[in-house]
């Protein structure tokens, strides 16, 4: 079982709709959860982080964390073509403070 | 110059060559990282330095040798690499502290390495 699992996609969403990206993790002791966005040919950039159960909103982005289900998601409202990228889920394991990345989900916003 | 800068952007080397990748951060951070990114695979953590001390060596072959002379600079020395080592090598930094929990990473642009 992979430590951090994401559907590789591509996930195709019409412009203006809500894009929903999901991530599951295996270590129940994980403490910190991050979403990075990576455009093709570029390096990852941090867009959201969440530490507690529930929702966290920042502009068009909402991160959701459910530690009981070991599940973290990213919602992008009013999707724009500029949101087309690969989204990487990252988790810090509690035991070793080690940052583990998922393989990423490729998101495509169609006009 | 701001952020995290990596040089060179591209590198082609033979299996018998010796080369070095350089990373410099201008963010006042104290932790620096090397990651390897191969196609269709997750980012793989290679090495972590926190306040200049190596705190993580993720079972990386000895043909990769990191060096962190100070909190702003990080090197990855390469020798006798294999073709399967071809990948994008990303440097990152974070604030750094006793524990790296909650650390947010800032990445450089990466070095695209091809081993022939």
C-alpha cells in the first residue's frame, strides 16, 4: 500500500465548475497535510495546508481533512483554465517528521 | 535574487563523469532538502539538512553525496551515475526547527539530469 495515494487522472472539469481532488494516506499518526500545484515543466508550489479536522478555505480553494477516514481533499471553485496543472498531496508523518508526496492528480479545465 | 535557485537547469553527463548540483536559498530558512522526481512517480525525498545537520538519508545510493556548508547552500555531488538516475532533481527549503512538522516547502526550479 502506498503511503499517500492519489488518482493520477487526468480529471477533466468544465470551466466554472467545482474540481474535487482526493488523497488518502496510510499512517494514522500523520499530522500535517499539504496541497502543492505543479505546472508542466515547473516546480511545485504550496497552495493549501491543513492540520485539523474539518474545512479550511482560502479564496477559491477549500481543503478538507478527515483524520478518522485518513482522507484529505482539495476543492477548487469556479475552475479556471489556469488551474490546469498536477496537484500533489503531501503528508508529514508524525513519527519521523518526514514529508511524503503522492504521485499527483492531473487536472484539466476545459473552456 | 529571491527564493530558491538551482544550477544548472539542465545537465547531461556520462556514467563516468563527476558533476555537482548547486542550490541556494535567499529566504532565511534553516532546512534544505533534495528531492528526485521521475516521470509517473511521486517525489522521492533524498536528503534533509536541518540547521546544517543531515537529519534524513532516505536509503540513497552512495553515488549521490550531499553537502551543506551553511544554511543557505546545498550541493549534490554526483559520480558514476546510472541511466536510471535520469530525473528532475529538486531542491527545497523550509524554516526549520527542532521538529520538521508543519514545514512548508519552497522549491527551486530543478535540474533536469540526463545520464547517458
